[in-house]
C-alpha cells in the first residue's frame, strides 16, 4: 500500500514536471473570449511561417511603468509569444528600459537617437512612493530589424479626443496589425512601387517630404511625370495626385484613366478652390477663386464631385496673429477656414485616428446611382459647419468676428470619400485615336474591380517648410502645428489610405479588431466596497474549510475511525 502510494506520487510529480517543461517550450491557449482577442489571423500566421530570416525586435517599454503601460507591455509580450509559436527561432525580442542608460548626457542622446529612428516620445505623470508627482519619459514603441534593415513601430494610439482607457484599448487592438505590418514591410519581396504624379503645378518635393519618407518605409517611391504617355503609370501599385494647380491635358487624363481601367489605385488630393495664403499673411486679405484642373468630368464619371466652395467649421485649428495690444507675441485666434474634420470610426482607414487638419477645403458630393461603385465617407466636418461660395474675399480680420452658430447649419459635410468597384471610363464614348494616333492599345469602357480615395484638400499632404539660402527644406512633420504643438491625424490617414488601397494580403482588416472595454462601475464598487472585500477575502477561506471538512468526512466514511488514529 505504501509503495503503491509512493509510486503514484512519483508518477504524478513526473507528469507535472514534464507538463511544465512542455509548456515552457510550446505555447498552448484556448481562446474563450467573444472577440477572439488571443487568436492570430490566418494572414499573420502564414506570414510568420514564411519568414526566411531572423527578425529581432527591441521594445523600449520596460522598467517602472504606470499601470496602463504595464498592461500594454504585457500585451506586447503575449502577442510576441504568440508570434514565436509560428515563427519559431526566426523571431526574437528584447525589452529595454531607456531610463536605465547611465549618465544624463548619454541618456538624452539615446532619447534623441530613438526619436530620429521614428519613435514617439511621451511624457506621463508618475506618482512616487512619497506621494509626490514627477514627469516620466516613455517610448511606447519598438524597432524591428530584419536583414540589416530597421523600422520603427509606435504602439500607442494617442488620440487626444478619447479617454485614456479607450486609447489604451485601441492600442491593444492594434498590436497585431502594427507588428505584422512592420514585419511585412521589412521583407524585400513585399515592397511595391508607388508614385507622386507631377507636372501640373504640384507642391515642391520639400513640401511633401515627410509623407514621401513615411511611404518609403513600405514602398519604393517615385516622382513621375506622365508627359502624355499612356503606359507611364503601369508599373505602380498606386499613384498620388497631390494638390495640382495647372489643368491636366487630355493625354495625361487618358493615361490616368487607362491606369484605373487596368486596376490601378489613385489617391486624389484636389483643391477645388485656390487661396493664396502668403498674400493673406502679407496684405491681410486675398481672393478665393475656383480652380480649373480639367478633372471635373473625370471625377464625376467615377462618382464624386468636389464642389467649388470653402468649408468653414466651428471646430478648427487656430492661426496665430499679432496681438491688438501692441505686443509682438503672436496669440491664437480661431480660423474657420482650417477645419478639424472627423475621421469615420467605422472604417479601417480612419478608425481611432486623431482629427485631421484641413486648410481651405471644400465639400464632396457623391453622384450617380450605379451599383458597381460603393462609396464610403471617410472624413466629414462637425455639426457646426457651413459652405461659402466662390469667388469670395478672405480677410484676416475675420478672426475678430464671433461666429454665429445658427448660420453654421450645414452639418457633417464630406471631405474625403472612398470609392470601390468597377469604374466607367471617362473616354468610353470617345475615339482615342484622334487624341493619340500612334497608340495601338485596346480602349476599355469599364475597369476591373479597383479602389480610389478622393480628398477635397491638397494641403492635407503638405508639411511646413523653411526657406533658406540653399532653397526650401522641410521644417516640421506632416500634421504638426508648430504653434500649438499638436500633431493631427494627417499622416496616419494618408498612410492608412495607401496601405488600404494596396493591401493584397488583407492585413488592413486587422485594424477592425474590436476588444470590448469591460470597465468597473466605480459607483457600484464604492457603494459595495465592504461586501466585495468580504467576498474576495472571507469566501475563499470558507470554501477551503468546507473542502477540508468534506474530505475528512469522506475518508471517515470510507476507511472508518481507524484511519484517523
């Protein structure tokens, strides 16, 4: 009897040890959550299995962290452990605390290096043991390294209009997408070519430099002049037409139309109204005039019309003007022509984005009733907005006029729209031979299934520049306002837009993952605090005692009184 008990104990102990060793080598999890938050997508698993070289991630989020960031760090670790179960030894990671760098100068230099690599620094309030508050610098991001190439990942979805709980939850939802998107971008075989179309008065390269550099993390980026060549755009996965000022001739329009008929994707960033901001700043007034780009019929055929008007919005980004008291220090003043438009919360392109800063934008109408094109509004104005017809004069002294909300009654005007489907050709009823006599290609009347995005503001892609003796150079990141110090969602929107249009692997749908926030009801917790404490402290002890008594009675019934002698 005694030997049998010892043998059983040894078998049980050995089994537990073997199970512990196996669990340390292999990740096993049963996902019982309703939203399947612990289940990787099919696309993610396949990409990780296909890795042909090692990927290493340095995660700069460790040390003594606030509770919310500890949760984010633990979520990153769990996600990477899931990744390792498919990538195996081809994926490794390290957690690093930047604050542990010894020496103030060395630590500050390290912080600078992280920012130059593309990681966003944030300052958070930290409660010390003595109850005092201090500032803590965090870098909630990572750098992924693959075959000698490095790319930064920023995990924190820092939306300034949402609560900290919602921001943290959104960041947790986006972990899989941010990680796998970066790993895919590091693979040379996944890099496609995109181009900025130029030759029609587009901004200088320095004015779209930050967007181009961000695109270069995921694509080979060209600057392309069409020059009337029908095949000029054939090699590109997508093209960006950003803030042209000169009309397009029919040959260039045909090249773009032919590209779309073959499945090409286009981001149209079009100013329907021309406003000279430099004249406004120097003279105090300027005239807003409709632009004539010869694209109106083409966009109308595809299903949209950018109206020649100006959008004013109570929700706007102020400009800084000289104070009336004679001081030289600029002061902020509301500027109705710089609306902060709202991203759609229900689409993968715009979900959880910061407000997008537009300048002298117009509204967009969707036209046509064809069932072959699906139209989705991505950006819209606030409830209190209105439209101003052109031509009109804009005066700088408008900042001193208090807007009347009653006249701002043209609510939720569309400023960006996604079009998906099969598009009719704008040249379907024309003989292209009269336009291009030497061209021998086939003229299509309808496109294959494709997508495009139309935005009624070219300045959405324009970063600040600084004029020097050497020329024009970029001054600030896209979407950053140097006066208020805020960063708006311009760059994230345009990066997501291009990624969505070119997403052959289907990774963008991961941005639609939704984890339900299950927050405690503070009022109920505070009202029943004693009961909850008793439930959590006393009930386990009572259950333990009840189990012991039941076990004692069971042994007494089975073995009799002698078992306890």
